[in-house]
């Protein structure tokens, strides 16, 4: 049985709209396929032709140089034709609705749409109006599935497994789609998740997702395997969520003193872009022995290659099942 046949046995979904609802087997399929692209991306010749003739459109309603560039590299390294749509100069700015945009793009017969949108649920709505595969590149404060997958791949490559690990997600949980996707993935794969943040940056009722909540870094980081810091998303904040940046870093920024509560070999993660001296001390961010932040960026391309590859393979197999 070849790799593609194994994929069809375990992964029948047409879209990648979120991590919630994925089975451990489906997550493993995506991570295993991502592994095959890590070594390819480290070779002199990084290109394959598996997406030859396929068209990928990156439709970003929010700026994101890192995610968009990662998807662009992923598509091109697989031999696809990649188009980056600039929403700031598109008809959307002239009053076109999301549905009209979807119908227009659908008429162009793309194979994959990668969509980032500031409103939760917008990507799912768009996926219902097109015939191609849709990948959620981040929707509001809802989900960012490929970020969670690349985080999981980074951890698995370093520690060999996810099950049983204690992972602390620290910072602006309230506005973070990265946190939500990671909570779903890590719980599904058998890890224990702790959230550490000020009361003002913890969503009400988040405990129902199966996490432990802490409001003190020293307590929350006790004996954890992974410390995953989050960016303060001040562009989404309306009102005062903490007294000052200085006070935020003093109580919730990662430094040597707070990290000392974690396991001696605990890994440091951050989805980027980092606010140095706000969420994390610069020396820790650049500690190549413990920080895997640069590895996360590398794994991002491999994960997005895997998602593009699997979803295009499934285009002719799928009956339209959504994620």
C-alpha cells in the first residue's frame, strides 16, 4: 500500500478549517506527511512537481508576512502556481461581500484557497461557497490549524512524542487563535495543557476545554515540559487589559527566574512575531539550547506543504466533507 492510499484510509476531509474535531489518527497523518518534507527543504534542490498544474490562491484579509510567505514557499516547492491576492487593492475594498468574492474566485477554478480573515467563522462560510479545498490561515480569535500542527511537529521532533507532556500556554489567550488550535490538538494527542495569563486575558469558561488555568507564572510553570508564549495582540484590544507593558513583563513575561520553575530541559516556543522584552526576554528567545522558535518557522513550511499535498490529493476523492 503506497503513502497516498494510506492517506485516503485515514484522511477524507476536503478542507482544513480547524483542529477541533480531528482524530488523533488524522493529526498523525498530517504530522507524518510533514516529516517527509523537512529533509526535502534542507536539500539544495527543494522543488517537487506533485502540484504541477494546480493553482493555490492566498487570500489574506489580514496582513501576515510569516504565514503568507510560508504558504507561498510551500506551494512553489511542490510545483504549484501560487497567487497572492492583495485584499487592500481588491474589490473587497470597493464593497464586494465575502460571498461575492468566493463566487468570483470559484469561477477561476483554483484548487486550493488559503484564507485569513479577521472574523471568526468567515473561512468556514467561504468554504461552503467554493468547489476547491480551503485551508484556514487564521480566522479571528477562532483557529489557526497549521500553526498548531507546526508546533506539534516541532515538539515531536525534539521530544519524540506529545502524549503525557505538560505544556503551558502563556499570555494573551483571550485573543489567540493559536492558543485555541493548540488546546484542541494537544488535548487530542494526550498532553496536559495549562493556561497562564492575567484574569483579563483568559476567556470565560475556557476550563470546559479541558485545561488548567493559572494566574501566576511561578505556579503555572512548575515542572512543565514546554513553555509556549503568546504575542500580546494589542491591535485586537479595546480597553485596558493590564496596567502597563512594564508591569505585564514583570508578572507574565518569560525570564530566567520564571523559567527556573519549569523542567531543566523545558523547551521555549513562540508563534511569532515576538515582542522582545514584553512576552519574552531576548536572551531566552535566542537560547539555541532551549528555544525552538526558529525551528517552528522551518516546520511551518513543511506542515503547509503536507496540507497542500494531502488536500489536493483528496480533491477527486472527497465528497465534500468539511473540517
